[in-house]
């Protein structure tokens, strides 16, 4: 994941491995790429959405120790929630 923070807005992208699936957006064979946008609140809570705000998955979390991002990744339909640490 690559993130850039400008004021309270976050921009970035990330790659993840598609296991057992093929993708039409092959940047690296077997890997999926998605753009990200989001924001960081005054109390440090981060909300990042895939696909520039469209109906994409959402990551909600906060930085721990200044370099580790922990939180929850949630699928666009809310059916899957996965604890995440970056």
C-alpha cells in the first residue's frame, strides 16, 4: 500500500494477490491493483475507500507507533470483515 497525506485527505493505491482468480487489470500477473482515497479525522481515525469513492471496499483504522496501520478491511457489500495490519 502506498499512501500520501495532504492535510486531512489520503490518496494512494495498493496491490494484493488474487488467489485462484484471474484479473483483467494485470499489472503484475496474479496481482490486483486498486486506487485509494480517504481521510484522517482530527482524532487519528483513517477511512480509506477503494476505487476513488465508488462502491469499493473500505479500510477503517489508525496508525500505531507512527508506522503501523491497524484496522478492519470491509468488502463493498459489508459481507466480509477482516482485521488488517500494514
